[in-house]
C-alpha cells in the first residue's frame, strides 16, 4: 500500500482541516564531505511536511517525549489519541523493563524506543527522549536523539522516518536551534535511511524552517 493510499484510507482529514502539504526537499550526498571508502550510506532525501504528524508520508514516525514516555502533551498526545492506549501500555512496559535492568525510574535523554503503531497506518513509532528529567532540552540532546531514532529506523528496516522538531514543545527549545541540530546530524549520520521527513505542524513556521534547512544543506532540490 502506498503512502497516499494509507493517508487517504482510515485517516482522511477531518471536516474543516486542511489537507497536509509536501514542501521542498533536499538530497544529502551519498558520501559525506571528507569521507572515503566503501560502505558509505546512499543518498538521503530530507523533505518538509506541513501538517499533522500522524499523516506524515513515512514508514515510521517519531514522538518528541520526556524521560517517562508519558505521551500526555505535544506530539505524544497527538499520536496517542489516534494510535490508541495499547501504545501507551507498550511505553509503560519499556519503562518497567528499564527500571528492572538499571534501577532508574526514567530513560536517558537522547535515547529512542520503538513500539508498534497501534491503530495508526505506520510500521512503528519511535519515542524520542528529547528532554532531561527537568523537562529541558538542548542541541546536544537533539543531536543524540536524531541519531538514536535513525538507528531504530534502520534496525526496523524502514526506508523513511518522520520527525517533529525535537524539544520545541514541552522542553521549550528554540525552533531554529532544534532544526539546525537536526539538519547537521542527519547530514553527518552514516545510518542508511532513504528519507527523513521533518514535520512542521504550523504552516506559518515552514518558511523559517526552510531557511534554516537551506542554510545548513545549501542546495535544495525542488
């Protein structure tokens, strides 16, 4: 089933909502600058998607959540509302297993944890711990969580992964700083994911995000 078929199937835009919009994309070169040798990842397409994260055209989606995987606000709440409480129970199981193994009540900032997609039409959800125990984020945490999420997608065999701007909701990280950190880490990563979809819920923020992406990635392929 194609992305379009999935999007127009059980998850059509509700009455009064605008259709999601695909906007410009960039292609990260197959070989990163300064790297040589075989085994380098192929080209990675980075695209912007203006709309709801749960309608993003990707194999898997990411939440931007806290060290307790609470999913009670922001992207987590939006995902939970449509994925169903089975996903919440999976998150609780992850925390319980982590507590048994480490004795810690919370997960490390910068880590990413995979669950099923519940009722959503994706192959899975990557829950990204984009803040610390004080509910604060930083470009360093965003860098770590992008790499962790890409690794989870590669392990799952997904070709594409949708990400919100990490840490910009509950953790109050500036949007430009978050997007800059994300673009730089995607550019630097050696993880083999064919496409990263950066999801911007507020269409009015797209021009600013696009400007950051053009600055960091230089040559947009329209």
